[in-house]
């Protein structure tokens, strides 16, 4: 689709999330979100772990995303992620995040 798009492999996402207590997260910022693979994994784990303790389905982390490629904006919005910016270098917020994670588009420098 895009020459500089490299989806984060599931094994790498698992490694990135090692040691993070998913159920302790309230807010997440996924930088360079692409199709939302990292955010999807976080929310799937959160739902699974929360369900084991509370038996309530459809639990999610408050997830904001940053993605520069407009092609992926529709995908992310369709997954109901909040697109807060399209360029991390210009992103400015007062919101506090429990976790900031990403697979950055290194081709952009």
C-alpha cells in the first residue's frame, strides 16, 4: 500500500508490551498508528484480562492515535480510535497518557 509502511509483527508487539499491566492503563497514545495493530492488541488484551476479573465485555482503553498517512485515517476512525493529530512533530496536548507507544515512520527522519 505505502512503500514506507511496515506493520508491527505480533511477536514484536508482544515484546513491546512485556511487563506492562494492561488493566492498569486508562489512556494510551499510539504514535505512527498505521492500521492500529498496536492499539488493537492493547485493547484486545485489556478486554480479555478485564473480562477474566469482572465478566464485563466490550471494555477498552481510552486510545488516541497519531497517523500521518491519510489512507489510514479512515481505518483508525472505523475502529473508533481518536485521531488526535497527523504529525507527531507538531502534536501538542495537556492530556496525560499512561502509555505512549509506537512504530514510527523512520523514513520521514
